[in-house]
């Protein structure tokens, strides 16, 4: 079974750490952010968004196995060829497609189609076919672990990420079981941000507890990674990095307008109100929608690079103190 080759390069405030991993001959440094593409809740076509990433060579993208499977054959074949070139230097993260199938109430999507999609695709990271909490579930924890094991056995490619759902307590219980029974599946774990709690502090506390579990045990490497699904709020990302998170993805780059100075997300139409002087905003040759997309992608790239640099310098605490009170930070640890 192929494993992720990772190591901790630096540590800083709280449980923050800079992890370097080598996968498919490429090096990825975390904390990092994967802009997501989805067919649900977005008015832009999958093909046009993929073309944006290919044209501007943004180094990371998350796509849905559901969306990939239901692409028309001609478009999928054409995109496959382009993504093959893109992956020579960049990273493709393929999630399970549960988000799209759930919100579209599409019951056709199942573990069999998910595994079929993985077997015919090329990517750097892929998730398990995640199990959602259900009233009919008699043993949700074991069902989740069994699904992760099944997904791993069906697709023995590098970059496997089990996804854990549930209440905060249930998530912690399942991860404890997984670390104990199948530590080989714990190089990279993913949980949805929305499942980690109601308030930002509660969510960060859950992230911190997950980090402690991943780090626990006599032979547990501190280079295990934690991905938060559906998290793109800049301040939340900062606090979650402090609590021990490694990577993030979201559709926020498609929905909002990022404010680099305040680390806030504004209405999509508000870019001109920011008086941003980035090289994207200075351009006159692109339409407004594309300008916001590129502005946001540039923001997220610069933001994670800044966080990485602060961790290297062991000075992440200074940035945290600008936005969070000591009381809030104490509640996380």
C-alpha cells in the first residue's frame, strides 16, 4: 500500500506546523488551500472553471468525483488530457462527490460509481466514499471505517484521505478508533468544518482535539495531516491552523470577494470598494467576473504562503494576536 511521504519542517504557536509532503514526484507544503469546483450552487460551468486553472496555472484545485463522472464523454476526455499536463507541476484533489449528490438529491451516486470514477481518473489526492450520519445507522463509527477501508482497497493510489462525518464527539470517537485499528489509513484525515461545532471557538477546539489524537501514541508521526472540508474563511483558517489543521478547500473563491487587509470575505460585487493594488486588479484587459476569481486565487495563494513563512519564523502568534483575544486562543488549546 502506497503511503504519503511527509515530514514536519517547522512548528509555531499552538499546534501549528509546516508539513512538507512528496507525492507523485511533487512537493506540497501545508498549511495550504485547494479552491474547489462544483456543479452545485455555482452558475459557472465545470469546463470553464477548469480552463481557468489550466490557463493561469494555479497550483492546486479540488474537483468532485460526482461532477467528473457525469461530464459528457467528449468534455471529460478533452479535460482529462489537459489535466494530465496540468498535474505535471500542480495538484488535483478529487473528493467523493457526496456534497453534490446530497444537495441534488441524486440517489444514483453510490460507492460503486465512486470507485469506478477513481479507477479511470488521475489525481494526487482522493477521499473515501464518506458515510453521512443517518437515523438508520446502527453503528455509524464502524460503517465509516469500513467505507474508508473499502475505498482504500478499491483504489490503491497515493494520497488517500478518509472523510469522517458526525457530531464533534462522534468524529473524535471515530478518529480514535481509526488511529488504533488502522493507523496506516491516518496519514491524511478529512472532516467537514460544519461538523466540528457551532461557534468558531468550538470548531477550533474540535480541530485541536483531533490533532491531539493524530499525534498521540508511541509511534504516531507528528506529520499526519488534517484537511477541513468546506472551509475558506481567512480568519477561520488562521485559527484552525493554530489548532492543528493542515489544509482547506471551499467554493468561497467563486462566491465572495476576498479582502487582503481585513482578512474578510465581501459580496462578490464589491471588489472595486477594496481599492486593491494587486497586479490582477490593475489589469484592464479582463472582465469583472474573471478579475474577481483571479484576485481571490491570488489572495489565497499569498495568504497560505504568508502563514507558512510565519510558521517557519516561529512568529505565527503575532498574526493571531491581531485578530483573536488571548481568551479565545486559550479556549482552543
